[in-house]
């Protein structure tokens, strides 16, 4: 997978950004056509900001490599606005610790995660939309520590690892 694709859209202009259905639909459409099958709409204007707010739209066939935010430590929160996802936390050796269903409008619709915990998500419905918040600033070299036991995004092994996560979810939620 080339690194020339867009990971994020441009933040909307203005001091007050109104979140509308049409704005979300535009972001959803971008996720459908993204090679990664997901896209972020930052609501913060600069990477240097201390609080990052964003819409993260993910399709079911998108692989999000498990990672953690360790150095610097960053807690993270997600609220599912549309769709359903499986939220995973992992032990240091890659074993699945938690496997939760988060569903817009459901009993469990979001999560707040302490810094330093390996985690990953798998969209279970098309056009799943998350509101995500974490500390900034964003520095690509240190933002994430990828799990050494999980294959890299775009690698030949990524699709089979995603399938194994889906199987683990199904096993735990029969």
C-alpha cells in the first residue's frame, strides 16, 4: 500500500463547526473510496493542538493494526455515532484481553481507554462512524507503538489477521 494516499481530510474551516448529516455523508463517501477503507475528518485545526477531536469513518474490510499510545502516553475515547464495531484490548503477548461490541444507540456505545494499552477496532457494519478524542500534538514517528505480533497494514498477512479477529469476536459473542 502506497503511503501517498490520504489518511485524513482537511479540517473544516471556522471557529464553530456544525456537525451535520451531509458533512458525515461526505466523510463516509471518502472512506468508501479510500485505499485504506477508512478516513479521518479532524475537527482540530493544527497537529500541534493539545486536544485532537475527529470523526473516524471505517468500513468492515479496513484493517486497523493493533497499537498503543505509550510514549508519550495518551488516553483515548471513542463514541460510536453510526454502525457497530468490535473493540479489542490485548495482552503484551497478543492474546485478546477484551472483546466488546460497541453500537450506536446500543447499551455499549463508546469506550474510554487509559494510555499504554494495546487496542484495535474492527467495523462490523458498513459506514461505521466514530467520534474520537485523544491528546495531541500529533507526531507520526511517536504517536503509535504498533503491536509487534500484529502484521503491518498492507502486508499479505493483514487480511488473515483481520479474519482471525472477526472469528475471535464471533466466538465470544455467539
